[in-house]
């Protein structure tokens, strides 16, 4: 079996990035907000295909890489992940041990305040528990993705109209299309936050954050979106609703579920 890393990054020196991320497998790097370029080079014996493009949006970036994937298994990656020695062997070994599984979710170390999951024991992933896993945890059989025409939503994620949720939508769609998902207690890397502490999409728990979350829940849960919105907001209001009050956050999520258009457009109307 073979593995390709599919890296989404913004404005990076792709050669330096390979070193920084400790890339030790073939990889496809999509570098956004950069002058257009298409380059293939060798990095420590591994083949790296780097595409630079001016367009932005993490969904576009991941889909662009996925369309060009040729290995048996692909592992999604972000520019701030540093991979452990032997990660390629760890990923492929998990797929060899589970021939019936299409997608495997791995552990990646992150700081406590950003951690949404940590797998302690092997378990299947279903619709009710798929929302916690980020893209950089996901490895999948390439043939199965292409066969099912499964790709990332272009509306969601950093650089897109709606700021987050592309990972949850991707996993939810994979389950709808019949893929079998498994989470395993195998760590393959660690997130190293940017030196300036910035994020490509997160600007705080502001009005746009709650509005965008409402849009996401419409597409993620359909008719259950109001209930799931209330459950999520009630659970997290103690630390999320300091700038935007809880009642206003509920209204914003309801607007998101109903309107489903960019926040900038709606906010102009509300200000009039």
C-alpha cells in the first residue's frame, strides 16, 4: 500500500514546509494566496507535488489535492501539524489490520483548549459522534473517495463564506454514502500553533461565529438542527457567550439556519 499526504497551507515556502512538518511520505501540497505555480520535487527521497494558487478556501484546497491523489491511502494535513517519525507506517498498518474499513481517524496532539477529541480505545464512528474530528485526523482509501464522488464542501472552512464545519460535513457525507469509519488510539503527530497565535478563520466568539454555526447545523442535521443547536449552545454557553449574550447567540443561530447566505450580506440588512 502507498500513502500521500494532502497538505492545505496558505502563503508558505513549500520546500521549507516539508522540513517543518517532518514530511516522510509522498505528498500533494496546495498553497493558497500565492503566485500560481506547479512544481514537483524530491524531499528526502519522497515525491512532492506542490500547487500554488491565488484562490482561497480550505474546501477548495483539500478538493484540489484530492482530485490529484494517486496513492492507495490519503491523509489530510494542515500546515501547523508536525508528524511523528514513522507516521506513514502507522497509518498503512492500521488499514492493513482493518481491510473492511474505508476511513480511519488518528490522534493528533493539540493544546488542551483546542482539543475536541482523543481516542483512548478503538471504536466505530457514526453520525452522532462524527462532528468532533478535524481534517488532519482523517486518512481514507483513495479509490473509495473517488468511487463515491466524495469531496469537501466549498462553502465552509477558512477562506470560505462560512467559517468552519467542512470536516464535519465531509465525515457526515462519507457516512451517508456508506463508508465505514473507525477511530484508533494511534498518535501520528502534533499541532504546533502559529507563533503569533493567529488562526486562518477563528476571530473569536462573535456574531458571525454563531450565525455561521447555524448555517452549518442546517446542512449537518436537517430537521434536527434546532434541537442540536440548542443542545450545543446550552452546553458551551459558559465560555462562548461572554461577548455575545446567550439569547442573542440563539437568535443568530436561528438566522443562520433560516437565511443560509453570507453574514456580511445579512448584517448589512440588519443594520438598516
